[in-house]
C-alpha cells in the first residue's frame, strides 16, 4: 500500500480535474472530500469522492471562489490538506495564505512564488537576472504614452501590449504601427481592469508565427528540481489551447536540453516548490523566450504522464507532504508520442459559442493507449456557470503518425449526445495536411481552419430521429447493469451527431 501522508484531502474544484485528483488520492489511500455548488449536487466528482459538502449557490464567487467557506468546510470535515486543481483559486496567493493560517497544507507552491510569477513584469525582471531568455521589451509598467512609444521604437513593430496580471489572452493587443498604439494601450488597460481588477500593462516585441512550447517542472523541499520534458500547445483558439502533444516536432535533442535547463532555472530562481509549468515562445529561427510560469497543475498534464509514466498529481501530494520527488521520477525518460484533445461544450460552427443542456447519451472510446479524463456521464446537466471543458481525450502510440490516427478514431468513437461539442472540429484539425506535417504554429486555426467546409446534414430531422430512438430504448429500471445490456441509439442507427455530417 502506498504511504499515507494526509488524513483527508479536500478537492477544491469540480469536473474532470476533481475526479482526476480524487483518483490519485485513492492510489495513496487518502480519503477525499468533494465540494460542490448547488448546481453540481449530482455531478460525477461528487459521487467519486468518499464524502461531499455543498458550499453555496452556482455563482463561482459564492462557492468555488469562496476561500472562507472552503477553509471552514475543510476544518469541519477534518481535512488536513487541500488540492486546488486548476482554475478557480489555484493561482490566487490568498488561498495558500488562508490554508497556512488555518493549519491546512496547500498542495501547490507558496503564496510568495505565486505572487512573483503571477506578475509578468516582475517575473520578466527575475528571469532576465537568472539568465533566462525573455522577449525584448519593457521591464516596467508603462506610465504614459511616451514610454510606450519609446519602447516600441526600440524593439520595432509589430509589438504586443500585455496585461501584467492574469492570462487567457485578456488585456492583449497586437500593434503593427505607431498610429494604433495609443488606442490599443487604452483598450488593453480597460480589458485588463475588467478581467483582473488591475489595469497595469506593458509592451514587448511581438513574435510572429511562434510555437508555444512548455516544460513540466517538479521541485521539492530537498533541493531537487527537474523537468519532465516539453509539451507543444500551439493549436489554440482565442489564445486557449485545444490540442496538445508531446514531444514537439520542432525540438532537437540539443534544443530540448537547452530549454529544459532554462525551465529548471526559472523554478529555482523563483524558489518554486511542487509542480508547475514554464511556458516559452519558440521563434522560426530556434530562439526561445520565457513567457510565463503557471503555478498549478496544468490541464494538459496527462500527455506528460503518458510519455514518462509519472503520476504528476501523486508527486504533487508527496511533495506537499514533505517527501522527496520519487526516485523513478528523477530518472524519468520520454518515449513514444501522446496527444490530448480538450472536449468542450461549444459550437465550433458558430464562433465557438458555449453549448448547454442535458447529456442524453454518453459513451467513451476505449482501447490500448486511450485515456479519458472526464467529469460527465449520461444525465449530466451542462450549464453556463462554469468553464465549458467537459473532458480530455488522451492517446498514446509509439509514433506521432500512429498517435494522430488513434486520436481520430477515438474521437469518432466518442459519443456525446444532447449538446454541441468540439469533437468534429478536432478531427478536422488532425486530418489537416499542415498538422500531419508538424507545421503547428499559434496561428494554425486562423490560417488553416477559417475556410473549413462542414458537410451539414438536416440536424433537426436527425435530432428528432435519435430522440425517438432514445426514448424507445430507454431502460425500464435505473440499475447500471440493465442500462449496459440495453441497445443504445448508436447501436441502432449508426454513427452520427446532432448538427454534423454522418461519418463513414
């Protein structure tokens, strides 16, 4: 049996990442407490944990972002540690501070490291001092237009105006000429203020057609700091990653070693402990620049787990408990190829608008090298209160070519009925010749997918047909055994999805 380091861990999140953390705790024989809003009372993560507690209404500020309520719940249920997952409070330094004050271990970095790395200007200064390459640009916040004009003249257009706080592409503006600088700075400040409550912005050189390469790092309290190789996350829409893979087709062994060493230097310079991710931009000439460090478990961590056999969440818990990084992790190597597709509840044919509703039927793909991290099931209700990510589909194969093929087939076998998903869009990306050739840059979707031709079918007729079949085939009882034996609508009418073409 694995070493039992904590009495009980509160999982301060929801959806697929909450389930992922609960499963890691099971490996370590640590009981878990799930927390949930009133909108999530029947969610998968609530059913997966040993115990669960409601913490408020659906609005995140009144539940998943309510530090006081979460700490109070942890103490009431004798939890001695909290795992924040990603999103919500995962990168809020007030949360680890509140945990420490309450005598609870926060499974993540210190508040000090979070504050340093959460401020892009301060972290740029720190990393430049540590000898980590940074993008040319300002090292202080722009106080007036003259400062921005001077900095833009020095680095040359195009430039990028960025918010000092936050992420996700908010508070960012690309500027190609001096005439547009003032309006872009003002717009970025307004957006940053609305998104992060802080209108501090600065300027740096805009790297055209880069790749987004990140390195997984681990650091413990015993002097060990390592990286677990790279992930390429260049396939993005609106600055949000949607497909990730490892290894990157752009890195040579020498460049991988150079960037990995820089990533470890970032973690060491920041006094970082636990798991984190160092992000770089890689330009067309092989130059790389520190972008930021994400001080939490990353959404795409499973592809690193698939190619290194390291359970990153287990290592997070061990490090938080004061243990050293496991010996097998210190010797980890990279083999094979892994790809992750994020399954979002959104309409890719309608500007990626969120899709909500009931999941009428749900069936995951299965097979060797296929993993699904999911927080939904048949009967789940997808609302509009939270991030639209439903699940992550991960595949592993000996080569990139086989991994692409396996992912395409797994996506075709993934059945989610009742709401729109990004599944079909992912298949089209993976089938694109530029993706297959490994020419994946951050402008991939804008450049290659805007003229995507979707072969639509009469969605209304298909929806009516499958709804009728679903009703006719609805199990008579509620036991899971009887549901498994009943023929599904998919078995009855073949492969199709609402609003999409019929696959061959």
